[in-house]
């Protein structure tokens, strides 16, 4: 539940009016669905309702002025390390492009392009797949400052290409995909949806799960605990399958917070992983200030990995963000000229800690890499344990 809200930053009148407009739209959607809407549909409205959803409206979301901080916003180390990781792959695919869905503020694209240029490994184009008009405008404003050579590689697209060669780089994209919320009971599987009470407030309501949900749960790599709530990322699975079908040669790199299925379905997560972010406060009430807070859930990397493999990709690596970045040269990206104790040194140290510390992003965030390597030349250009170990870590069949 939401902590005592008196200490939270209060939205202004315009923001409150915006939230109320989304509340009205969501009430209408619930009524149109017969008085009950599955949470995936409700979450989609919270985040993507045209003109009103959290990710399509124009409010600040990142860093101190927003609701949360992503790895690219901490500084340049994250983007530089990923660029060095991907450069050998792009060099092996001279016609390859780099696609970034959900590019946030554009900070990651800015750093990656600059680093790839320094390494002589620019992609044929850097395509940003952005469905939010507000974020697209923010990205274009930021990236307009890049040198002409780099700006010429940039293009914005509305959907994933039917076929592409190169790399897809997605940072904190999967966690924004709507999830269903379910509960396993002795009497059967129940799905939690949203209804409206007599006072017009949103309330949880459970119903027997549909055959579609039963089939989807049957594919999980771990059995949910009886009585526990859990999230089911049907949209993330479908997106992974589409992605696998589109990639002709190259790699997929997915960075997000989440776990293998076996870690998600444990007693300490009996209330699920649904979380909301409002002005850097974390709580569990998705009905609080609709449109003004982020709503998300941990990614089931086992389900995503299995979907990629079903589409013909080979898993090349799955690890914590800390282990992945360290294995791919994070420390080599540090500025050796920063004198110990200087402001630059302190900033760099703080950034490093946020990326790798178990108390920050280091353990809770994971990185999954999958390849389509038709001629067998790509796997050797990228560090990683390979398919068998990655499947073992994810708890899915090899």
C-alpha cells in the first residue's frame, strides 16, 4: 500500500486535472469491458492511454525531476560499456543497424553513438523505436546536439522492422509491458482485475482465470506458490517472439530488473512484484494518481529467454548487471585522469557504485543476450558462457 502521503510531493492543479481525465477514461474502459478489466488492460491504460498515459504525456520522468533513475541517466559508463560490447558485432555486420526501443530521454543513444564513432564501429543507422510523442520530442531535442556525422545515422521508427540485421538494445523496456496479475489457490487459478465501486474508486476483483491464462501459466519455468500473487508477462513473451522472428543476423541485448522464474515464485514474493514509482518513492498501489506515476513489475527472464529460443535464437549470456558490465570492460571505461578526491573522481565513483553495487542496480538488474549467428562468426566476438549455461541459469530446457 501507499505510505503516508503527507510527506510526498503534491501534484499541482494541472497535474491533478490530468490524472482525473485518465481516471475518467479508465472508468469508461472498465464499463465497456462489462464492469471488470484484467490488470494488463488497466496497466496499458495507465501507461499508454493516448494523450494521458504516463509514458505518452509530457511529464518529466527521469532523474531528480522525475520519478526514477535509469542506468543511462547515472552517467556515461553504462552506455560506453555497452557500446564496446556491441562494437565487434556491428563490425562483423557492416550493413547492420542498431535499434533501440523505448529510448527514454535519448541519453543512452547519445553515449552509445559517440562511443561507437570513437571505436570506428558505427551502425548503418541508429533506429529509435518510440511510440510516445512526448519522449520522441525529448530525444530529438537532445540528439540534435550531436555532430552531423552521428545525426545522419539517426532515424525514428514506429514499429519493429519485419526483418533486420544488427543489434537490438533495450534498456528497461520489458518492465513497462503490461502484466496480468494472478493467484493460485487450492480451488484453481484466479485472475485479478479492476472494477469500480459505488463511490467511483478503483478496486481489485478476482475471477476464475480464462483458458488463455491457464495455458500461459502452464508454460512457466517454475510453479507459483499456492495462495501467492504473481505477474504474468504475456505481452513480453509475445514481443520476444516477434523480435526473434525479425532478427536475421545479429544480437538482442535486454537489460532490466527481474529474475529467473524460480526466484520470482518464492515465499518472500507472495505479494508479487508489482511496484509504482512516484517522485522517487516506491509503493504498491497502482490506483494512486493514475498517469502521474510509473507502474511496473519484475521481468520473468525465464519466459523471455524461452520465447527467444522458441524463435530460433541462441542464448549467449544471462547474468547480473554488475557481472555483465565488469566482464565487458566497465573498469576500462573509467577516466584514469580523474584525480582521487576530485569532483570528477567522486562523480565517477558514485556512478560506478550505482551500476554494480548489490544495494543499487548491480544485482536486481539483469542482462540477457541472444544471438542469431547463421555463419557462426558472431559468438566468438562477444564474451559470454553460451546457450547451455544461460539456459541453466534461467531454468529452462536447453
